[in-house]
C-alpha cells in the first residue's frame, strides 16, 4: 500500500498557489504531520489526499488504499450514546459479534486512555476525551488512509496535552495516518512531518 505525490500544487480560483512542487511517499505504519501557518493549505492537502479534490498541478497516486477515514477539528458524536458504543458501532458494522466487538473496543479505548469513561454519555465528555474518542472510533473503523484535521485546535492546553499524549497510538501497521496541525507538540508526536511553508509559491 502506498500514497504518493509528484509535483503537487494547488490553488483556488482567483487566488495564488497555496503550495507547489510537493513530492511525498507514504506507506503502512507512517504517521505524518502536515505543518505550516494558517492558510498554508494543510486542510486543503488533506482533501487532495482523500481524492475530494484534484490538484491543479502534479498528481497524487493511490496504490492499495481502499478506504479513507476522517477525524475533524470538532468532535461529532451522539449526545446520549455512551463512549464505548461509539467505538463498538464500527466493529459491529465490520461483522464482529457483540462480545468480540466489546472486547476489541475495550482494548482500543485503553490505548487512548478512555477506559474510565467508557460508560459515560458523549455529551458528558470533556473536550479532550471527546477528541480522543473520535480517534479511537477511527482506529476501530480500520481505514487504509486516516486523515486527522487539527485535532487540538479547539482544545485548551491541558486537553491538548491529553490528545497529544495518545496520538502516537494512531500509528497502525496496516494504515497511513496524516495529521494536519499547527501545534508543535502534535507534530512532535508524529513520526515525520511535511512543512508546507517550504512549498509556498513565491
């Protein structure tokens, strides 16, 4: 499995290039941070990687990627549903029995330091807990490519610290994980990084 880019550049109508000449190659187990100032194109590049948009320059190639998962800035859950239910649901959707799904969900929640809030309703979770839950649910879905957009942007420093502390748990042997972030601690939790500022046009 591989995700690669060759001379990738992008702009929107009426604007200059956000970035250009970007080359990369990601494989299973890679946990990559996209860094750069606001407006440098981090979220845009995530959309290009997902195939939602086509770059205006260069090309992006998928090889062996059959599913894409997203974790957005603002955690979206079902208010009255328990935390563990959010992780169990994608496992049931994959065909696991309830007992097996519960056991696997429990293991995943331990990885993200959520075992103590498993029975708590989503609406009762703190910001950091809710964001970690979205990461755990994404891991349960087991996509080939997981894209995470600014996971600490809406969190206070303490909550950001709890998210960054478990971010390394996103590294998966059978997946590529790409995280857009302006937070140096988030970037440091990833195995490698691409600084989009270096590819800014002009």
